[in-house]
């Protein structure tokens, strides 16, 4: 290195220049005064100026075309008569919205979606936190256990649903047979609205609990050890440690998981579509979800205008729920405990800064 | 252990301290302790629940339909019909070979393109300076929370205008970039790529793209591999949009499974054989790369 004097000194000069101008890092590379302005230099300067934009542009271009534009254009479509085959019809104002809001099916779909969402997210988050705290222990073969809980994540929801809909079959299903062996009457896993929601929520939980467990586990590993030591010295039981140290400390993660599962959970489609052969949400539409209803309006009834209206309504519902859940989670997980806990939390907050 | 024994603590510091010390030794503190059998039992139960539904599919796929109708609870030992059923489903009207090929094409293309564009954009956001960098990055992060699935209606109209309905391009194009990918690579490169390396390359006369190619790309490899894995899985398991735009003639695997269910609903063994076929590639991937998946989720959680 020391033999290569010219490059070294050049770099040195540049470094001096950078030190003189704090905050300048990469782009100013070529701002050193060129001795003679030739084609190469001009080209090089353009390279520096344009490249950053060039590199981020694929994302923005593709996202604009396939993400942002469709989302906004949904609003335009929703204001028109728009047939799947016939294309754009006349402007109808908010008629699509008022028609959809008058449909009993829409409200049924909304109720079902919220019910399935609650049945999946609440037990899922609780199970995930408990599993994470089990995995947080100093286990033997820890990678094995972590991979084990994650396994369902790689199974497509469609495949999961085919398996579970057989297990949950009303007549010849395994679950009802097992229940029969312990003397419980068969449950209408398909015929009953509530139990069909439970079955569909079970499939969602099957796929996502392990994933969220690992997210919570990562959060738990970031909790400073002295908090637990302090709790032990104060005589806190393991259960108490869990509720007074672990849960409050993973609160930001809890909020993150709840928000993402809200956005995903309210769009549930695959499981509801595949839960029976007809794919219409059951005879009585007892497990029709909003997204399934959107599909039905748009591609079975060929009314894209109304489907677009449903998409916008669902978007609103998601926003409302995401905000509501954010506020709720913040309160539930942030319930002020007794003074020592608050002190511990304050300590933790300080040390995490 | 150099720590004083519990009786000694009782003598020197009183009964309360001794009780605390004993509890600490027995229960341990945080992740120091070796857990008791109950922890292992509960975890084993969790893993059993993870694995059994898959095994259930294998059990049903290796039985005859008569056996399935007879025993709602399948025996734990697979029957001998697995290969018969696999052959039957592969020879069925629904072209599963085509579906497998389609899924491989779509998932690979999406994964490669997401990794490529996310690394480019992430490098730019993390290490280059340009006007509008902050607001653009904020925009990327904001779009992560937007449910783009709700744009299906216009997306379908656009794809039809382009004549792409029924073509794999209709599935690949919207999946080519993800906001999450850009965010992920930005986060990673910010910490993993020292400015000195970039400067060294520039001083040596490398152009911007050459610098990206020979300095940033190698540094990004671990995070890029994880991003590729997650994108591949998401694409492989995706159903909603492919089922709308591909139709029945050119399905990916999940769409083909739906067609199987609709066409052969009485033949559970055949359907389950289809499930097994659709699941095996990702299980294989999971066996090879499961560690990376676990690490990826846990790293994402810390940064996200």
C-alpha cells in the first residue's frame, strides 16, 4: 500500500476535503476541481448526479403502474357502470356505493370478516407471545424448535385449507370423530356461522402463529437481562415476570404485529374461497368475506363498478381498524402497573436509548 | 460456581435473600436457565400441531377413497397408494406439470427481480446522496402499509388492455418490486456497507454502476438471499391475483389446486396427492434454507 503513493495521496486529499465539509459523503467524490474539463469528466459528473435516481426509479415506476395507479383508479371505476366484458359505462356517481351498502350480503360479509379476524388475531397473538417466551429459554437444539414452529409458513393457504376443510368436514371429518370419542356431539363446522369462522380462523392461525412467534422472540431477546434480575430480586414469580417485564417490553412489537395482522386479516380470501367446493362462502354465505364478495361482484356478476366500490369500502374499514387497533393495543399493553414496574420500564426505556 | 451457597446467603443476608437466591438458581434468570421438561413438552406439542396437518395430507394421499370414507381418523401409518394417487393426479385433466412449471417461472422471476431492484434502490437510499432522498424513502415506507390487493379491479382492466390476461406476465409484472424489499435492503446496506469501500472503488475509477456491481452487490448478498427466499415463498403461495388473472388454462399451483378441488371434489385422495405435490418443493426449500428464514424474520423484527 505504502508504495502506491499517488492514489493514496489523492485519497488523502479527498478525505481532507470531506472533513472540511461535514455531512458530505459519497456524491461529492467528483466535486474536486477537475483540472481540465473533458468529455469523461462531464460524463462522470452526470453519472454521479443521475445514477441515484436511476437506481430507485424501477421501484417507483413499477409501483406507480401496478400499485398506486390501480388503487386510485379504483375510485374512478367505482363511480361508473363498469361491466367486466362491456367495459366503461356511464357515470353513476355514488350509486355503486349506495347499492352495495343496501345489500344484506355486504353487511354479512363485513360481519363475517370481522368475526374471523378477531377469532384469528387475538388467540394468535396470545399463543405467539407464549410460544416466544418458551423459545426464549436457553433451549437445547434451539434452531430445531424455531424451525419447527415456522414450518406452516411455507405451506400455501390454498393447501392448508384443502387439508383443514377435510379435517373439519361436518359428516366425516376427523375433528368431529375425535369429539365423538370423548362424547361431544358433532359440530357444524361448515353449517354453523360461528363454527365455520372458528375453523377458518384456525387455518389462519396455523400458518401465521409461528411467524409471529419468531418476531416476538426477537423482541424478547432485546430485553435487557437486568430487568429480569431486578424482578427476581423483588421476588417476582416467573408468571409475574412474564406479565410485568416481558409483555410491556415487547409492546412496540405487539403493536407492529397487530397492525400488520389487521391489514392482512381483513383482506382474507384464500381460506374462505377454498373452504368448500362452491367457493361462494357457504350455502347461507355464513363465511362470505368482504374480499370474496368483491370477487363475486366483479368476476361472477361481471360488475366491476360495484366491486371497485367494495374495494374502497374495505380500504376504509382497514384504515379504521388499523387506527382503532393501534390505540387499543397501546392501552392494553401499556396499562400502568404498580410503581416498581413503572420504574423498571422507565429504566428499560432509558437503557434502550 | 463461585457464588455463595443458599444456606450461606441465609446466614449472612437473611431468609428473604435466601429465598430469592434459591428461586433464582432454580428458575434461573432470563435466558440463562436450562428450561424444565414442561417447556419441551409444550414446544413439542406446538411442533406436532405444525407437522400433523402435512402428515394428514400424506396419509390421505396414500389411501384409497374407500378407506378415507371408512376412517375419519386416518391410521398413523401411510397406506400403499401414494404413488398410484400421485400418478393419477399428474395424469388428470388439470395439467399439474404445467402448473409446477408456471409456479417455478413466476416465483423465480419475481424473486430475482425483487432482489435486483430492491438492492439497487436500497443501495441508492442507503449510500448515495441526492435531492429528495428522504421524502422518497418515507414514501416507500408509507406504501408498505397500503393494501395494494384492493387495486385488483383496475389492475385487471390494465392487464386486459395490455392483452396479458391469462399470461404469466400478468402475475410477474405487479410482483416485480415490493416496498418491503426496498426498505429491507436500505436498512441492511446502511450498516453493512462501509463508505470507505465505495470511495475506494470510485477512486480507482469505477463508474457508479460498476461500483454498485462490484462493491455493493457482494456486500448485500446475505440480505439479498433472505429477501429472495421470502419473495419466492410469497409468490409460490399467492392465490388471489393469479386466480383472477390467469384463469383455468394457464394456472400456477395454488390455482391448479382450486381447479382440482372443483373438478374432483369426491376424490379426496387425488386432491390430497395434489396438495402433497404443491407442498413438497417448499418443504425441500425449507429444509435447506429454514435457518435463513428464521434469521430473516428475527432480523426484520428487530429493525422493523
